[in-house]
């Protein structure tokens, strides 16, 4: 059998198939496989998550989580951790339910995977970019610079469009389309957001946590909300929370807004009552005293300005209209967020092969027998935190068990 694409999904598919006794050829377009593994987590490789069960499935959204259910339950994060650790790479949990190698080296993970590949008997062919994958005489044929390879079954694990410098340039979409598959519209996901607001750029380098940020559609509907770290940058917003919104922002085609709630633990009405009580008791304090103390000083100053108040204004002298404006800045501050920084900065691709055309229990095409599709090539994406690697390994494993 052939596996096209030497990333997380492809390597896993090749290992499982070879362990079943299949003769496996893994075609990788680069000189070195697994480039996304090497650069993930800032070179530390956030391999998977500690979440499990229905909570894990929910992270991908209702439709995608339902499709992934069998893959994730048959190969959950605990199983992936055991697999990697049995290959000689101990892992440890870190904040935000992430799992990293103890060595903090992504290279250790990739080296271990390639070692297991070799031990299983997989033939790895490097610099073998496929120009097409077709059927001929009842067999699959992949044409590459290293020659043509034929097999009775093929696993496509070529990835999406994110980080094209690693070789993920969307090649598999055309091949799947030629086999009759629908390719849902693709968008960059898990990418920093472009925000053209001076106050946002002025806060570059500042990180806030415990703050809610949401993507708001043109009709006012909130499509996604996150409470994770947010990093202000010279181009806009980054960090886990902002990057999680990127796919939703892109789907809004320039009409999205990012909505901040800097005091998510309290309703606006209750917060205003607390402010009024503070003004009665501590009227000489300046207006900044109303804002959550956990916020960085520069953020509090930006909120005071956004609310139309002066930093010198005292609570006793704060007009009702300005208090209401400040309340809106704290609980409902919105900025236009037309797009992300694109595929070059995106960790994953949203969209891909339509899930209804793939058997969720085997990853085999429902349209072309012997064709298996896994990993980012599918219309599956999750948030930052190892979820996309988990989906890739789990779907790759199913393909390898059946191809």
C-alpha cells in the first residue's frame, strides 16, 4: 500500500499498516518528513491534550466532533501518550491541558516516530512529491520525481494549506476532487488576527488572561467565545484565544468583529452596582480603580480612554454617561477583525474533504474503494492545544488499520 504525506497522520497510518504485515511505501515530498511536528509548539511539540471523552469531542464542534468520535475513542490522548512514551519520549502536562515532551524538543518526537516506522518495516521515500494519484488497471498509481508507485490501496495524508513552507500546499484536494469528492471551502485557522486599531497596536507585547474574546458575525451572532491568554501585537491579536477565533473570522469574509469582556465573571448590571457602591464609599479615588486589578496597567489605561474618561477623573465626579461608556468598554468592547494573517501564519486549515463522504470508522472513501483520507486533508480542525495533532494521529491510525 501507499501512504502519501509524511506528517503525523501519514506516519501513523504507515506504522499501523506495516504492523499488520502490509508492505508499506511512505512518500514524502520533502527531504525530511514531519516538518510541522518539528515547528509545533515553538519547536517543543504540543503533541496532544489531557482532555478526554465528550469534552474532547466537543472541542472540535458538534459536526466535526461527531465525525471524530470513533477515532478519538479508539485512540484517545492517553493512548497516544502511551504510544509516544513507549517509543522512548516521556511527556508531561503543562497549563491549558497541553502535553509536551519532557525534553522540550520536537525533534525527539519526530525521531521516535521515524524510528518506529523503520522498525515496522515502512519504506520511506524522501523528496518524492506526487504530481498526481490516479487509478489505472484497478490499482492506484502515484507519479513522483522518484518514479511511479503502484498499490492496491492508498492513504492520502497530504495536509491542508497551512504553513505552506513545510510542504502543505493543498495537493491532496485536487486528487480527492478527481475521485469525486466534495472539497468544502478552505480558510486559514489558528492564526493571529489582523486588527487595525491604534489602541490595540499600542498595547503590543501585553498579555491578558482571564478575559473573554468572541467572534461576532455581521448579524450580531456570537460564533465562538474563548477565555484563554491573549497577546496584543503590532499587527493585532495573537495568543491561544485570538488564534482560536481565526477560522470563524475568516468565514465571515471581512465582516467579523472581536468582542472583549474584560470582567467575564460578573454581569454588567451587577458590575455597575458595584461601581456605584465604590463611588459612594471612595469618591476621591480615580476612575481606574473601577477596573479589574488583574488587568495590566496599560490595559486599564486603554479602557479608561475607550470609555471617554480621563485618568484624573475621580469616582465622585464621574458622569453617568461616561460611567456607562466605561462599562461598555469593559464588558462589550468591539474591534473590526476583517481577517487573520493568512495561511503562512496559520497552524491548520479549516475545510477540506467533506466528512459525509468518508467512513468515520475506517477513513475509507465512500466514493472510491481503497482510497483512505485522514488528517488535515479532512474538513476537521480544533483549537490550539494539541487537538489537531490528536485528530491527525487518531484518523491516521484508523486508515492504517484498514487500508
